[in-house]
C-alpha cells in the first residue's frame, strides 16, 4: 500500500519542525537558496488542512497564500497538484492579483483595471483597514502564508502588515523568506529610503509578535555539483548585511568581490558568439538559462542567439500576463452560451495548442472560474468577461516550456535550471562608473541569486557589446544609437505595441481570415517586420502608422502608444526633422495572446459577440531601414 507522499522527497528534521506546528502559530521561516522551501510550504498546507485532530484542521478556504511573483505562485500550485494530498483547493495568489480581487468585490463600481499595480496595492491596504477582507465572501483567513517575504518593500510591505495586523488575535501565519535573496528593493526610487527598507518587514515581525517562532531551513537540495554550490557558503553573510559592523554597503562590496572571484574561477565558455558556446546551447538536452544583469543585456543576447539560429525564449516581465490565444479561438468557435466538457475538449482538440497545455486542465479551471452555470458547464460569456476585465486566471496561462531561456536575474528569481550561464559581471568599481546611485547590497544579492539557480553546471561567458543600446528615459524604451548622439538606428518594442481595440485585417485578408492565419502559421520566435503604411503622421506628436508583417502578410498594426513613443525617441530636438524608417526589422513574435476590444467591432468583423480575438505580441530591438521598401523581414 502506498502513501500520499511516496513520490515526494521525505521531510528533513528542519522541514518537519515547520510542517508540524499548529495553525495558530506565528511562524517566520528563513529558507536559504535551494533548501526545499516550496516543498516544505506545500507539506505545511497539507498538514493545516488534513490535521489528524479535526479540531486542529482548517478548511482550504480559511487559508490564504500570497507570493511576490507569478513564477513563485505557479511553482507552488504545480507542487500542490503533484505532491499535495489535501491542499488542492487552497488559494494561492500574487499580492497584485489578490489586491485586485479584493477591490473588485469591495468596490465593484470602480474601474480598477485602469489603475496601476501600485495604486491598487495602496487602495487594497486602505480597504483591509476598513474591514473589506472579513466582509468578503470567504471572510477573514485563519492562517496566512507569505512566500518570498524578503521582497516585500514599500506599498506591498504596508499591505501585508495591514493584513496581519488586522487579524493578529485570530490568525496564525507562516512567513517564508531569505534576506540574501532580497533583490526587489529597486522598486523604491529614493536610495536612502531603499536602504532603510532592507529587512524592514522581518524587523516588523520580530518586534510586533512576542510569540513569534523563528525556524531555519539550511540544507541545500538544488545544487548537485561543487560548481553549482559555489556561492552557497556566502549566503549567511548576505542574510546579515544589515548588521555588518562596517556597514551594509562596505560588507556588500566585499561579498560581491568574493562572489565574482568565485564565479570567474570556474570554467568559462569564452565568447557567447563563439562556435563552441553556440553549439553547446543548441545541443544541450537539459534546461538552460542565460542570466543577465539587466534587460538591455537580455535583449542583446536574444538578438545574438536569433542571428545564429539558436531557439530560445526571452523571459517576460513579472507583470506581463498574456491570456493564451486558445481562449479567443474557443469563444469564436463556441456556438452556444455554455459548453459541456465533451464540447469544450472537442473544440480545444481541433486547434493547435502550445507545448505543455493540457485540455483537461483547461477544462477544470475554466469550469471553476465560471461556475455560475452549474458544475458540468463553462459559461462562455463569463470567460469573455474575465479576459475583458483583466481577471483571466494565471493558472490557465501557457506553461513556459522552452529548453533555453534568456532572462534577467530578477525574472529568474525562484526558478532553477540544469545549466546556468552568467554574463561575466563587472566589478563594483566598474559598475559605479556607469551608475551614480549604485545599490551595492542589491548588486551582491543579485549575483548570489544568479549563481544559485543552477542544479548542475555554472559557467561564466562574455556577452555581446551593449554600448550601442541606450535608454530613452521619457518612454522607458531601449534604442540603438551610434557615436553621434542624434542618431537613432533602432527601437525596442514592448507589450501593448500591437493595436488591440479592433481586430486586425488588411486589403488582402479580412479579420476572420487573419485570425485563422495567426492560429495556423504564426509561432513564437518567428521574425516580423513593421512597415510604414504611408508617411503622414497618425496624429500630433505621433509617427506614421506601421503595419505588422509576417512573411509579407499584414497581421496587425502598431498601437497609438508605440506611435507616440517612436515620435518621442526620434524627435531629438524641437528643430529636428525626422526621417521616418520605412521598415523596422529584426523583431520577433513573443506569443499569440487573447485580447479584448470593442464588442461591436468584433461582431462586425465576423468574430462573434465575445469581444475578444487573437493578436500577436512582439519583442526585441528592431533595426531601422530608411528610404525605399526593403522587402521581407529577416529570419
């Protein structure tokens, strides 16, 4: 006879101590890199829900689990599905998602989607203090789990403190984090305030709760080789930076130098563009990540890999939440107000799906979030509303299955790979020359996080030259420059740069035909071009309109935001006459996504009444071609 946990690793003594504490315990767990934190949290959730004594057990709805990033939330949910015997129905959400849902329930007449993430967090904090949580459908939680607590700074720290403070007499909690991996302090713009925020949440816990229990997970399970364990010994010193006798910045500078020396002492792969390195990236059978310090380096690395035919994905921002394209196609093909399981699976089975998408999983979650119609059906209109209102569940997003990933260190937080390549890091002195307000503790922690993502292989590699990639601060976009400061040779494309208010069509293809073409022919990584439709600007302080072409077929057009930003990037001075590029080439399809726009426009285009359709999302730094038409895109 097999038990429910036979397929999962056994608990260590440290992990068992965390798992077995009663639900009303106020618990802080310091969990080092690769110490089985997620495994321990899942087993603790199971223990809370399935306690042998019924009086000590909680209902799943009484537990609230909040984490910083969607990657961490997805990992928790996946582990619960695979190894959680009883915790399947426990709520696991990002702080941002939970705040939005709290506000939507408490103040349904407000257009919360129009507010920024930070505005919603601040509004949710005020709502907590006014009793919105206990007034909600699920009521006050009996136990709160906070994951990745080291990254709680500013508004999000205020939100969690307000939540725990509100229910301090009736609620237990499990807070898990590692000060050595706190790399999101950059969200605080003021350098002095940023330094004061370091470990502030942990300090608040220790001073607010006399009965706080503090436990530690110290054994590493991720790193299986000496190379992968290179940085681990420095973790405790990074955790104690705030208490360093010579000051956090001085201690962090020393630690950064030690980490850098250890990394550069490992075998290197030379130039990323070298034949050996590129060949190994193409043939390595396991998961691999190339980690960069910032998005500029990530964009340059991705461009280099595309030029050499190396398939990969460029990891998105943590706040990018594309709705999978199958949702739009499902709604377009649905011919009734509700879908039964057999019809739902039949429709999904008749369209190409991304790798890793399981139709049965999509059915279960779609049914759960549209349960108004009953247990055996999916409400088609409700699914469309979730897209339109920005509430489509993250659980239904396409799984990220690429074998090779290019990512900033921040976007790879909490993830692990068989092999990790780090761009050889500059010294703190070199970084100070380029960044006047350098956050030295953050640099040391980021390098530590990067070096602890590897399970087996850890290498350093020389990346491409990024001196020609520069930041346009008013728009936040990177652009390609030259020695002459006035020259603009290319521009970055971003989420939201493809028009989505109405379905795409062209003289050659109507909207319905374009949807079919996107579904059947366009794939992530495909090359695309932006081609100027005519030279007349679309409006004041805007560029002319540009069509999006895939293999010389129009599959979209740029948004108003892109036209305004392109104008701002190109307009070097008031007297500057802009010569608009005829084409912007070298761009790639990031993914196909479901977008919501005008219901009437969708119906008039023959796409049904759901108001949603498929649109391509594009990525990369495009290169300008000026003058005559230059033909088909590269790649």
